[in-house]
C-alpha cells in the first residue's frame, strides 16, 4: 500500500459518500444517472469475485464490501425508494449502456491476463469501469446546470483513478515484478474521459459560478 | 516462473 493508492481509495470513498449524502439529504436523485450506478455495481460485483477466496488485509476486504454494498444501495434507492425514484431523470438518462457492457465483455474475452473465469471477469470490470461514467457525463450535459453535490461526486470519482495512475507509476519503479498493463491503459482512458468535465469544473470554481456544461 | 498475479488493488 502506498500513499497514492490510499489517497485514491479515500477519494473514491468520498465520492460515494457525497453521492449518498446528496440522495439522502435532498431525497432526490435528479442529475444522477441510474445507468452509471448500475454499471458501477456490476464493476464491483465482477471485480471482487476473489472477495471470499483471497484475503489480502482487513482494509482490502472491508473496502470491497463497502464499494459493493454502497453501489447496490444507491441502485436500490434510485429504483425502489418511493420518494427518490420520482426525481430520477428517466427521459434524460437514455444512454444505451448495454452496449458498454457487451463491448467490455467482448474486449475481456480478447484481452486478458489468463483465460480463466476470474481473470476474464476482472478484465471485464476494469474495461467497464473505464467507460461506466459515460451515461453520467451525457446526463450532465443534457440536464444543463449541475447541482454542487452532483458536480463534487463526479469530480471525486474522476480524481480517484488519477491517484491510481500515480500508484502504478510508483509501483513500477519500486517493485521489480509489477506489470499491470490492462489497469494502466484503462485507467488512463477512464481519467481522460473526465478531462473536459475537470476543465469546466475548474472554470466554474475559478469564476465562482455554477457549473455549466455546454450542451 | 511466471509471477503469480494478485489483484491486491481495489
């Protein structure tokens, strides 16, 4: 464990707490893409298949349970909660995210570390996470103005993988055997997808204006 | 020996 990875995990945790705060405090999920939340639940469920077979540390296991649990709770809130589900932007959140799932699975069948059940699903979860934010970014552009908590949620979610990239660079120089090409390339793609959001987020912060994404 | 790959990251 290094400071970059720990910072990345904490930033990821903060993004989830901000999202839970927004939904719980405002009893609204307007501006949040249910499809992105469903994709993230799938990402965690397929990535942590080794949850009960490989033990690394209490921290590792606890964080996996937190990520799986929170993503399922958020999906439940947005689908089932009698008040929250009324504020879901159903007509705006129309990204066909099934294509993202199929594309990631096909790519995982082609590019993986080993052709084993766990490795295929691990690679699938890495590829899917890289593009899971697309429905959310599209929804933000369509819904025009972004409320603060939603903007902060996307900002922290985008930042965490950037910390992981620093972690991979650090591990590359400190651990001779470290080789994790799949994560590095997917992580770069994932962070790059947030680039324009970060730009508009920084502009709105600098000018102290509401975050506006161009349609 | 191919190093055993461990997914120790989240």
